[in-house]
C-alpha cells in the first residue's frame, strides 16, 4: 500500500495593500483537517482524492488544507501556525510514500518571501529527498528556484478564468501514482522572463497572447512530448526578488528537452510582452461614454480594487465619478465598507441614511465618498459559489446592505469576497441584467459572466493595489530591469532553472 499525504495553504497575497491575512480569514473561508478533507468532492482537494481513489493500493493521508480569498501578506503568526501544524501532522503520519501539496504560488508573509518554498523545505526535512512531492499551483504563481529544486513536479492551473482546480488536483495525483509505480521519472525545468503585467490580457478562453502560449504548451503535453506543461503569468502585486513569467516543463528523465521547450515559451512570452498591456479608461471618460451608448448595457471594471488580487475592496474612484456625473443612470456598484454597512443595517430597510463609504480598511488610495440614500435591503451576506476555485463553497460578505442613491444601487459588504460570476448580486435578489451600467472589480471573470448581456466593456485606470498596469506601482524588492519599466534586458531575458 502506498500512503500519500495531502496538505495545503492556498491564498494569493498583495504587498501593496495594508490589509494583512490572519488565521480568522482562513477560518471564515475554508479550514479542513483530516476526515473533513476526505469529505471534499470538488476543488483541488476533491480532484486529488478522486484520482487516488482509482488505485486501490494508494491511500490518501489527509493532514490539513486551508484556503482564503486573497489579501495582503499573511501575518507571520498565521503562517507559522499553519506551517507548524502541517509539519507536525507530517511527522505524526508515519511512513509516507509521497506528498501532494495543494498551494497557490504567490503567497507571502510579512517576513517570508516564499511561503511555498519554505513549506516544501520543511516537508523535505521530514520525509527526505527520495519520495516524490507533487505541487499544484495557480497559474499566477511566482515560481522560485527553491520550489523547483525541492519538488518533483509543479502543476499550474490551465485555465483563466480558473475552472480547473479539480482537474489540476487529479493531474498531480495521477503523476505521483505513475512515479511511484516506476512508470516515469519526472524532471522539471522552469524558464522565466522578467515580465510583470496584470491579468487583463491573459485569458485562456479568448484569443490573445496567453491563450496562444497555453495552447502551444498543452499541445506538446497532449502529443506526449512532455509529462506536464504549465505557463505562468506571475501575480504582479507581490514585491519580491526574481519575479517573472514563463513556462515550466516536466519530462520523463529528459532535462534537455524540458529546458528547450521551456525556453521557447519564455522567449515567445518576452517577444509578445507589449500585447499584455491593456487599453484603459479614466473613470469619468468611461462613464460618460457608457451613458452616451444608452440603452445598450455597459460593464465597467474597477480592476485596481480586485478582491481576488488582494485588494480590500474599498476603493471608490468609480463610485465617486458615478455620483458626480449622473445619479439617474441605472447602475449597480460593489464596495467593502464595514462601518457604512453597519450604519445602514442599523437604520433598517426604507430608512434614509447619510454614509461615508469606502477607504475604511486600505486608506491610501483616496478618500471615502459621502452620500445620502435609502436602504433598499439588508442581508447576512452569505452566498454559494457556482463554479471556479471555490465551486460549491460558501461565500461570506458579512452583514451587507443595498443602498440606493437615485437609480444607483450600492452593495455595501463587511468582508471582501472573490468575484467569480454574479453570485453576490443574486444572493441579494439583484439581477445585473436589470441595470444599464454594471460595475465589477475583477480583471477577467467579468467578461465570462457579462459578455452574453453587455455590449460595452471598460477597463478602468484608477488608484488601488491591483492596477490594470503595473507602471503605477513602486517596487522595492523586485530589482530592475523588468518589463513594463524596461523594454530590453542586457544579456537576454530568459533564465532557466
């Protein structure tokens, strides 16, 4: 019998926001131990378990798996708590034949620049260097040399918008089975170029540069030229040394082929770097243009306030422009503003309220908006994800109020939540199709959700920790040269390891 330990800490961090991630954030979203993990039938945990279940000789040994929506860096206390628990459980597990680590790749703590590499190093100290460790990652992972050196194979998600956490878990489990059955001997090579861009032009579902790169690497994999292929667009909102984007190839004991293939994708990534920079609008210009195109429906994405990229969700640049330009446009707007939500809920449905909205948590991106409206409805903020990374999982906005100003409905939540489709709006009985202007706060999922009902789409250039272009950020640890600040790299852009 082969015993496979399964564990993970999964979240994406942001070094440009002041809202740190604590243990409470993980507890609120997903914290599974032992048997609780075995009960999962979806997500990356469910995918790994479903694949192992096909092999009677392989037994999953569940340790701990926890995930939460992105935020700032983890507090050191939070990371140490979960790290130490996983390591202690690994020691207590007895004999192990392999390890599956279900991670993200862009997680950091206040003091640790590479959480995934640190956890891998600690696990290796317990289990030794001979057993395989397979690691699943978001395709926005920051791949470090430590991660490559200490793992047997790294697997990036294949889709953006993310729809394949289940199948990625299954892919990793399948290769650990094949490795332990001595069918293959995996080796991996990463090729990286110093390119930091937002994810706006990085869809795998629509034509574009990332679509082409992913398709090319997957064609190699499906043709049997490699065991696994991954393309990574590094999450650009962490500020750590040696960041970059590129490709990781896993072959059957053929490092030269892996290096050749990875370098080819990384070089093409560099050659197409300009295609990743988006066209952007200022809030006022986008709103006026959308109004001029009435009655057609428009979607405005305030991408700099993406909770799924680590923002606190309390930037209000677009709301301010909306209120200043025309409160009669039928619009819907999301924001995280705990005190404003509490005030509205205390006033009650139908009450008129004076509120200060936004800039409560991460205050460096502009002042709040002061408004007068009436409370349309209130909620406990609970909803259910329908697809994606947290398919079937509960979401918790916390106490939530819908406040109407003119024809604008403002959804004011207590906690930041990941936007997948329109679950948050619908949980409140709001149908986005009823609005002429829909404001969203994510760089990609909005198009999947609203392209069937909207004609016009605007990517906004506004203040926030997840901007549409990295040109507005100040990096301190990531050393130049790198794109988009530099357009040439002395000695060539591609680094392999």
